[in-house]
C-alpha cells in the first residue's frame, strides 16, 4: 500500500510515523510530505531514510491513502486533489469535520458507517475523541440529556511553538510567544480563536462534534476549554445528565468493559487519571466517577488521554486499519 503522511514534520506527523511503525501498518511505499521549506530534508522511518516531498509530487504518485495533519487551509485545498486521483484521505484538521457530506469517525464508535465511497474522512478534535470514547457506552445505556465539559489542555495541542514557550518560561528564557500571555504558572481560558458568540472555536467543536459522531442531536453539550502548563495530555472534567437513573458501580463496570477505555478510580489509594501517566499511551483513562448530589440522574467524571496519540495520530491510524481490514481502500 502506498501511504502519504502530509504534514509529517509537525508534532502529530511525527507521532503518526511512530504509531504506524508500532502497529505494523502495511506500507509498501511511504511518502513523507511537507511544505516547500521542508522539501528535500531527510527523515527516518523503520530504519530507512526517506526524502520529504511536496504536495504536488505526492498527488502525482496517486497514493492509496493520505493521512493529513497540516492544518485546515492545506486540507481544504489539497484533500480534494488527492481524492480526485483515487486516494482516500484521513484528515486531522477541523476543515471537514462538520461538512454534512463527510464522516466524522472514532473507529470504536462509528467506523461501520464507512464505505469505499468515502474519499475524505474527518478525524475528530482531540478533546472530542477522549470525551466520546467514555460517553458512547453510557449514552447507549442511559441516554444523555446534557453534558457540561471543562477541559485542561496541554500546550502540545497548540504545537511546537507553544511547547517551546513553556520550556523557555520554565528556564527563564525570553523567547517567541505562541500565546498572548505567559503559560508557565498560569491557565488561559482561551483555546483557539474566539467566535462571535463568546465561545472559542475549540469549545464549539466540543459542543457540535459528539452529536455528529453519535448521529444524535437529542442531547446538548456546553464546554469551557482551558490551556494549562503541561507539556502533553488533555484532561476533562465532565458532568453528564441522563434521562434515566444511573448506578455508579454499573457505570464503572460498563466502562471497564469498553475497549480503549481504562478505569482508574479508587480514592482510597489516590488512584485517578493524570496526564503524566497517559503519556505515550493509546487508551482513554477515566476516574473520579461519582454521582452529582445536586440533581438526579447525573454523574461527574474525570477523563484523560494523550492528545497526540488517541486524540490525533492513533485514531487516524485506527481508521486506516479499519479501511484496510474491510477492503475499503
């Protein structure tokens, strides 16, 4: 299989290569694709050196699969060009997520909706993926009415420049700023750009994407997204109101049996999810599961995942695996 990784020099692109190698994804020819300033540079994959090529060159080779992590503008311009030559595109940006003609996929939840006619497939937002992984089995059992989410997102979600800003501030070095304020010893209630309604783009992604993934608009979701000074891993405080009564022990049992979800929930031993332990793992971790004592049929939970892996690269590779295993490429 001829596979192109578009945006390979970015943080997600590099993790994508690691995940493809770890999971032994079948690749007969690998195309590493990046912007013109990176063309000609070398990168290693599976012990072999590869030369980075440009987008036009990549399209001309007609790869079977192209996994994009190069930003929305690049995806909007180039994903259709790849699709026109028969390539199946899995896109990690927000460009196609809410397009009604494109599928928004978390493999454990809705990969069965994919067909060989889906030439551009959207990978959800990193915070959305870890959220829906936990909500999906509970929605199936109890039916959700309303979800309130507050996120605590690492600087790696912004990119290399933000990680460098945090490192510089910790070291006392004055450098380039990815954020309008210092991030070290701080928390910024500002992820992505502000919209006309006062919410950020990140918050609106969280509000809308789960409904599309579940193909269900009978529940509502509101979010506040906060950037915190951790280098990797996103955390979420989640309050879920259901239509029917919930049993906390049953919830733990349901989640414990959910593939890709790990329950870490024992206050007696201070066992709960933390981004430091989610690092470089593909599972979604959930804990602090408890009843909301202020109203009926409502739970509080704490959800953590590595935003560069299950939140981005791993989910995209899992989509590719599903397509390959079901002869949809």
